[in-house]
């Protein structure tokens, strides 16, 4: 099992933001986490990345206990999340942003004098991330010149430069137009099959079309888990997540 959460909790004082969540993600598996605002989805991501370590339970990466590992150690172990838009350099090109992201995880972080070989590796990482995120044709444009949707594609491309094994996407389509959502969905669908994904998404139709398995969270806990076709018609999910029966 690539990722295994065992009874993971994060409590903020009396608030049980995450309350005893157990979840397994296999190599190459794609999982969506659904749930209403405040259900604990982002906090659960933080337990996985180490931004907010779990206050209870265990997080295992390929069987290794990383419950208390630093975010850096987890990133080196193959866990990546999308960068926030605020991490983009708006005055630099798409390609330059990707080069900087590639160097972020490199050991020689501050060594700007690079050998020809290292430069070649960087180029191929950047080229592959550009192609995966449908940004090849725009590589020389400045970030401030591209659309919001393309900025979100760039965030995703940047998270790929560390060659992760597990990628966490927190609402990758938030704020996108319908046309931009279609592109984002294609980009996510086209990610390498060996890469495991956990996707938080409020757009239930978008999410269900992209994953093998769905976990629905409510008040910090897992309410329902199943295949997309099982979740689609689940009355509990409709009531809790949508707040009303679908079509009503
Ligand atoms: N650092 C924190 N300190 C205190 N409470 C927090 C903290 N982070 C999150 N919370 C609370 O934990 C609960 C879960 O928040 P979380 O952000 O994980 O929800 P979410 O499911 O991601 O919601 P959304 O869909 O709105 O993004 C909320 O009640 C939130 O206010
Ligand atoms: Mg959230």
C-alpha cells in the first residue's frame, strides 16, 4: 500500500477537524475526497503532507511511519501537493517558474552554476511537465499574461517537477470557467497511471469522472466510501454533501 492512514485525528482544542480517519491508497490509485465546507478535507491533506501533523493515529508511506516527519522529508519521500497561486512568480515565464520549481527539491538548491548534465535533466523534467499540463505552446509567456485557468495548470505542472508518487490536489478546478474545467479535467485524466492521486473537489460530477474510489467526509469522519457509481446515487451523500436531493 502506498499510503495508509490509520485512525488519523487532528483536533484543534475541542474541535475535531479530523476524527479517526482510516484510508488506504494503492500505487496508481485515484481517490476523490468529497464533503461539505468544514468537513476536514484540507486538514486531512495537512496530516498527509505534514503541514499540520496528526494529533492521533498513524500515517504510513509504503509502510514507513511518517506521522511526525517534516514536510520536507515527506516531499523527498514522494508526496507532492499543488502549489498555491501565490507561489507563482508573475513576472517570470511559465518555463522559468518550472525551472525554479525543479530546483526547489534539488540537493544543490543554491548552486546556480550547473553541469551540462544537470541542466539536461532539468530540461527534460520541465518539458514533460509542460506537455502533461498542456502548456507547451505558452512556455515563454509571463505568468501575468496567462489566464487564471492556465495559472492553475502551471501550479499542477510545478507539483510534477519533483516526480511525486502521490499527488494531492485541493480543489484544482476551484474558480475555473466551464471551459477551463474541461481542460483541467483532461490534464488530471492524462497524468501518469503510476502516480497515485487524492483529489478534493466540490464539483461532484468532475470528481466522479476522474477517480477509482470516492471517500465522503462529514464532520471530520468518513461517512461513506465506494466506487463513483455507488456514490452517485447514495442518498446519504446527496443529503449531506449536496444539501438536497439531486435534481430537486
Ligand atoms: N489551524 C486551524 N485552527 C483551528 N481550526 C481549524 C484550523 N484549520 C482548520 N480548522 C477548522 O477545522 C475544520 C475543518 O476545516 P478544513 O479546512 O479541513 O475543511 P474543508 O473540508 O477543507 O472545507 P472547505 O471545503 O471549505 O475547504 C473547520 O471547522 C475549520 O474551521
Ligand atoms: Mg478545504
